[in-house]
C-alpha cells in the first residue's frame, strides 16, 4: 500500500469515529426538519408546514425571543433542542407556537428558565429538561402552564422541592426527578 492510500485510510477511519460520536444527519421532508450534528449555532429557517424540528447535537447556546415564530415554525408540534450548549432561554422564545406539544431541552447548560416561558403554549403537554443545571428557588414558582402534563427534570441540581415550586402547573400528572438523589424527602 502506498503512502497516499494509507493517508486516505486513516482519514476515512477518523471520519467514521467522529461521525459515530456525533450523529450527523440533515433532511427536510416538508413536515420535518432534521439537522442533527451540523454544528448549527442558531435555529435554521423553517416554514409554516414544518411539524417536527430536530436540531439536536449542535452548538446552539441561546434560544432567543421569538426565534421559532420569526423563522416560520408557526405549525411546529415537536421541537428537539437536546445535546446543544444552551445556557439561555428567552422569555418569549416559544411565543406564537399554537400547536407545539413537546419540547426537549435536555443535555444542555440551562440553570433556569423564565417562569412564564411556556404559559402561552396552549397545547404543550411535555417538557424535557433533564441533564441540565436547574435548581429551585424557595420564593419562586418554577414554571407556569395550564396544560402541561409531563415534566422531566432528571439529573439536575435539585436539592429541595418547595410548596410553591409546581403551583403554576395545575395539570401536571407526571413529574420525573430520578437521578436527583440529593432531594430531601
């Protein structure tokens, strides 16, 4: 085998190892935008026909106000922002999304979210915030939503649940806190 063949083989192996560690996939079907592992730093432009947006495994740090509405995701039903580098979620990040049912913000660097960030999302039933850096404030309601049924908060920095922590979630039926072993019972 000549030197050029060896170099090509090494490069191909390195690409396969990197691809295995970071799932890379991009597609647009009209109803679904899938851009996983594309090193995106912002939410891509969408359309009003998109029902599923999956931008997991990217480098998004901020979910800015009106970002989904301004990028034409007015009919989106499911948003996956997991495995990014999100630190900040704006108060109006999900504003104008009348049909969204599920949002996954897991595996990021989120310490807190604005209390009313999901209040206007009248069909939002499931939020996944596991594997972040979230903790509760004794003097603050965590989230406000009249329709949210499932909240997944596993593996955060939750040490205690206070009387008012979930007072803003009257329809909450499933609360998952596994791996938050420091919770005082």
